[in-house]
């Protein structure tokens, strides 16, 4: 009996030591994700199946190879700076034309040293613009990729971009589901085009709900340019994405929460104090670029964790220029109509940091 007691104590001590050792071996990694509408990243070659004539050397925009290469390096610089001079782990890109521009961005720009790989859609969009995901293969290993085709709500209406869905493994072997969307624009009027954005948002929500039903621990991120603000119906009603509750106890693990919905201008630098969105239209800042996550990712203590305080809008000075008409600053665009300005994009990148235990 005494021998059994001694053996039990030794076994308990060994278990405690193993638990401590296992805990000590767990490591923490912080990585950043970015969503960026890069404003018409077209190559200089005509695609016979697409209406890309305006971005050719002989067209009105005079889109030459030198301008194209300059834009590639500008976008690469932006991504590295937005990652805190460390390349972000995941980057959602909107308004990229094809595999050519993605290969050139990842292999022939200053981003080539980052070792990115990419996945993208090939949508029926008439102009030929798509969405893509850049990923660091040592941090995110894709195991499944699909394009979600969107049917126009009205027969004969112009087709829009597919939604990109990528499932991948993190360092701790947990699955992360990433959705990237570029909803139809407001060209023609916000109210008139809203039904199309609502249709895309509902299709996206159905896809996310399907993932949440299948995963025991759904870790979902939605990114992209939704052409709507957090207060619009596509976000509030169709996606049902609200600001996170003040108490973590009220979080629903399968609900969607908007990391930037409560965004306020808490900037300290003089050129940043008035920037309250990712896009400026007629003198008014709007948040059209979004990062939305499932509630499980907002619970402290989970292996993959983020918080709204860890998300923001990249306002690097080189991305901004004076707004002579409305005052203040605005994104430094590549084009203003047909006029070449030589800037980066008409959108600012948005980002969020995540802590991973592995």
C-alpha cells in the first residue's frame, strides 16, 4: 500500500512536470493581415476576353510599362510599410487583373524577397478585375481554395467579382477560413446599386454560416472592399456584422464582428487627426474596406486571438496628398479620371494583428 502511494505521488509529480514543460514549450507569434484595394492593377497587354482597353499604352490613359512597374514597386512598398516593415502574413487584394500582375508583384517587384505566394479568382467581371490572397507559406498553408460565383439579382445585369474562399492551416495546425470579396460599386447611385451588394453579402453570409456549422471551432476572417460602410444594410443586416460587445462574455463564437466599426480618430500625428476611413468621396471619409471576424477569434485565451484595438487604417504619409477642393488630405491616387497622378491607390489599406499560440 505504501509502495502504491509512493508510485501515485511520483506519477502525479511527473504529470505536473510534463504539464509545465508543455506549457513552457508553447510559443507566441504575432502576425498582421492587410486588406487593400490597389486601384486598377492592370498589365499593359490586351485580354481579348475583357474590356481592358483603357489600360493600354495607346489608350487615353497612356498606361505604359514604366508606369506599371512604378505602381508594382509602390504597392510593394505600401505592403511592407503596413506590415510594420515586416511583410504581413496575409494580404487581401482587390482590383487585380490577372495572374500576370500577381506574378509580377510577387516576383518582379521589391516584394520578391518576402517569398509570397498567391491565390486568386478568375471572375466574369467585364473589365477583368479580380480579388487575390497573398500568403506567407511558412505561416499559412492552404488546403482548399474555391471561387464563389455570384448571380446578378436582375437578369442581364453586369456580372460582378467572385468571392475567394481559402481554408488553410496555421502553425498550431488549426484551420483558418479566409473570405475575400469586392462588392459591386456605387456607380449609378448608392441606392440604385444596393440590391446587388445585398445579394453578394447574403451569398457570403450563407457561405460563412456553412463553415461555422461544419467547424467545431470556426476561425473565420472576411476582408475586402465592400463599397459600403459598417452602417449600411449589407454589413448590418445581410452579414449581421456588428461592433464587438464590450464584455467578452457576450461574444457569440459563430457570430460575425467588425473590427473597425467603432473606429475613431485616435491619431497623434498632425497629418492623421482627421482621417476617419479608407476612402474619401467628395470631401467625406468613408470606411469601405473591412476586416470582419468570427466571435471565437475575439475570446481572450484562445489559440488565435485579435481585438478591435489591434486593428486600424494605414495612414503612412507617402500614401496621402493634399485635397485642394475639400481641404485636408486624401489618398494619393494613381489616376484622377483619365489624368495620371502617379500615386499609390484611391484607397488606404486596413489591417489587424493576431496573436497565435502554437
